[in-house]
C-alpha cells in the first residue's frame, strides 16, 4: 500500500501543534487545518519520504495510519515529510493535518526553584 504509512508497533504517536510560516503555502485552500509534527523512529526513513514525494507528484494524498490511545485505527493526511539521522538511529519527521478533536493542549511549567517567575523586583 503506497497511499499509507502505517505504525505497526509501539505506542501511539505524539503530535506537536505547529505554527510555522511555510505551512501557509502548503495548506492553501478554502479551509484552514491544524498541522502537527510527529517524530517516528524508523529503519527506512528515506524510502518512506520517497513514497510521500511520489504520491504528491501523482496528485494523491498519503496518510499516516496509527492506533489511538483507545486502540482505534486513525488516519491523518501527511503534508510534509523528512528523514534525519540521530545517535539513536533514523527518525521520520511527519507534518500531518489533524482535526481539532485530535489535538491535546499540553501545558509545560518550568519548575526551576531558582526562578521567581518574573524578571521584576518586589513590589514596594
């Protein structure tokens, strides 16, 4: 199946909402989409990126198929792909379109005890 990249094993992918300027050109159309980045470990990243390029050249949509936390099969259209090499091995970077209900808000707090939370002096 050349129209899908399927995650066969491992946990469901995590998605990071992306707000980059270059995405505007990729997603031009009558509606706006949320785009998220996921990073997947792989053994054949270059081949998977090539599969995406060939599908796009033919004017076809290629999707990422994965299982959600509740075990349901989900799909997300891939809008950009890149393979890279890390110390741990190859990583496939996929930018995908996600519906609003698939995006979870993650709030990250910096728990640095030396940081008082602001750059201002005490109130007088």
